[in-house]
């Protein structure tokens, strides 16, 4: 991915995470997990801008049953 594509990917995943978090109650476990995922997604920006390295982890979330889990996405995976 080019730098612009990576930044667009980060923006999309961050927006989706915040949108999903808005449907949960503040203080719940789901809210905390989605907040942590959002922070990790934002940390990818510094990894891309400073390191110029392609080995920056891409974070996302999945829902298993009724619980959210943070996952690391491979380059070909989407949320």
C-alpha cells in the first residue's frame, strides 16, 4: 500500500471503530475494548510517518458472540 492508501485505511478503520463504540454504554467492557482499538489505530499513524517501514501492525476488531476482540489485520484483511 502507498502512504496515502494506508492513511485512508487508518481513517476508515478509526471511523468505523468510533461509530461502533457509540452504540455501547460508556464504562462497559465493550466500550473499553473499542476505545483501546481506536487508540491503537491512531498509534499506527506515527509508525507510518516516522519509521517509513511497512511492518506497522494494522489493528481492528471483531465481534465473537456478544464480545468485541482486538485483532491484528494482515495486509489483505479488512474490517
